[in-house]
C-alpha cells in the first residue's frame, strides 16, 4: 500500500496535466508567436549548452577518472555541487562572476547577464555535472587493457583517447549528453536569475510557463506538456542504461 501511494503521489500530477490539456486548442497555442519563440530558444540554447558541456565536461570527466592528483575528491565534490545547489543560488553566483562588476565580467568587457549567451551559460552550469558524472562512470567501467595495449604499440596519449577510449565510453557520453540536454531544456532558476525573462531573447519554455500561468493558463499547460513529453522520451531512450531492464539496476 505505501508503494501504491508513492506511485500515485508521483503519477497523479502528470495525469492531471494530461487531463487538463486543452487538446482542441493545441494547434492555435503552438502556433502562437510567444510559444514558438520560447520553444525555438529553448531548443537552441539547450543544444549549445550541451555542446559547451561536451567540450569542457568530457576532459574533466577523464581527469577525474584517470588522473590521480592531490585533492581529487574535493574537485569531484566541487563539480557535483550544481546537482544539489538551488538553481537560484547558481544564478546569483554567475552574476557575481560574469556580471559587469563581477570577478571576471569587470575586466573582460563582455556582458553575459540578460543575453541569450547568458542563458547558455546558466544552462551549462546547471546541466554539465550530469554529463561529467555519466562519462566518469563510463570511464571507470572501461577496460584499461585495450588502452595499455595501444600504448605498448607506440600510440600517443591523444591517439589512445581518440581511437580507443572514446569509442569504448561512447554510449556513456551519449547518455550523459542526452541527460545534460534534457536538464538544460528544463532549467528555470539560474536562467531567470542570471539571464532574466525577455521574450525572444532569454525567455525559454520554463520561463514562458511561469509567465503564462498568470495570463494564459492553457498555454502554460501546453508548454508544460511539451516539457513532460521530452522528459519521458529521454527516460525511455535511456531506460536500459539508467533505469535497468530485466531486474538489473
């Protein structure tokens, strides 16, 4: 009975969202300029944030998994802080670093807050740890004998990483990238704090949902449904790797 109650507690809100969706108004709401702009901006920024996370996160995961250095546990803890840090706090921290008077923004001459680039930075800050954790786990599970054999045959470190390591951990990189993309797509707190809520420039789908709740509840429900469908698609696609099949976790 407690298990059934727990399942109902998690599923009933999603069922309520499906029941209250204005299906007859879906074409009109999806064709609305605000909805299309929010959807387009969310897809673009989430993709760019994922690319940025791949460029920076994969080498970071390799460092944590394969290189022993003093303070590695501390570095790993710092990398995973955004997983538990309230997103609003992350947005404030980004402002203090990249704002016009921030630690970095005061001398590099670029203004990231309240721009589309700021949305990408905020989403990458929150979502990159998902990629790093996934890739690090894949690297730790990979068989080192293949890499050692390549080294004995004269392959350079870069060649080993590109020809041996990356193909072995490819599924983990893909899984981490998809999780990173989904997390970036649903980011709200850090985005609204660091980038603001400007239609067409920084208003992503979660921000559009928040704004539409006050003026157009049907649009808010529809945008929420779109985000729900994306989340379900991600979980279904990664079921075998993250949830497990056949009783294996």
